[in-house]
């Protein structure tokens, strides 16, 4: 993080609770240092309203330890989701397929056999109603040609399971 190297107080640090608490939550914070006054002014003139109820709710949650409890539960749920999807990939994808084991979060990288073009696979999968992220879209130099990125934070049901079966068949049929 750039702020950790800032010895002059010139780097502003901002973040939010959107990813860790609730995607639609519009509550965040700013460590502005010497720019606090200007930041407050810009916030004032740039926004018609502040989500007061949401701010108070988050403040209460922080004060009473609810946020930490929420994070512990989320970590456990994400780990289970990653494990479930990783097991399905192991069962349905061809030999030689490798999956990352993230230390946190709910996204995995799947390394497919070198003969698989992830971008072409993504197009074919989309025609079947399956959305995947091909590796090259995460590289300015088109690296990761045989990688896909999958979001494991989905409500697991037979539809998701069957999508992975189909995807594994597509990969194996390359």
C-alpha cells in the first residue's frame, strides 16, 4: 500500500465497506492528513446527501464487534465455496487442470491444458449460458491464454454443478 511509504503525509488513503460488508453499501472512509479540510469541502459540494442511516449502522456494528463476527463468518463461507468449486473442477475437468488455493477471498484461477484458448472457451461457454473470465482479460500483454478466473461466491445448486460439468466437457473436447 502506497500510504505505508508516505513519510510526508501526501498520500490519501480511502476505502469502503462495499466489498467486505455489503456490495450496495455506500459507506467508506478517507485518511486525508493535511488535506482534510479540502476533502471535506469537496465531499460537501460533490454530494447532495450522505447515507446517514447506513453510516450509523456501520458505526454501531464496528463498536459492538459485529463487523469482526461478520468477517469470520464470511471467511468460513468463502473457504467452503472455494473448496466446493475446486472439488467439482477436480471431478469434471480433464487431467492436468490446476486450481489455485487462495488464502482468502472467493475467486480462483484455473490453469487449463496449454492447448485450451481461454478466450475462445469463454465465447463458447457464454453461448451455453455460462459466464467465465478468460485470463487474457487480466493482462495488458495477453498472458494467461490458458487460464480462467471463476467466482466461487455463488449460490450452489444443480444449475451451477451442471455448468461446471459442461465447462469441463468443453475443456476436455478441445
